[in-house]
C-alpha cells in the first residue's frame, strides 16, 4: 500500500537524520515507524493476571536497588541549581 503524507521540513530533516543513523532509506524508516505505531495502538491489553505477572517480574530484583536518603528528595536538593 502506498500513502502520501505531507510533513514539516524540520520533521523531514529529522526523519532523514534518523534513517541515515539506522542505515536505511527515509521511506523505509518512515514505514517502519508507522507500522510500529499501528502495532502499539492495536496491542492487546493485559489481563489482570498478566499484569500481576509482569509486575512481579519487574519487582524480583527491586531489593538490589539502593535506597536513597530522604535528603535526596528535599526541595533544596531538587532545586540546587535554582535560586
């Protein structure tokens, strides 16, 4: 299927830059991005059990994450580069 779309010049330049970085033609890269976007939008939602399983998998190594001191979340620490 062929589709013609109009994009802003700056978007076109970025698309060409990213395509070159991946070593492919801009048309092929744009098609890949569009296909991925459609796939993501139509992806099946997780069931409750699948979500629980995924969250458990993510949490299995959470004990290895170091704890941050409370001072790390103090306003002074967050905005130390501001007056």
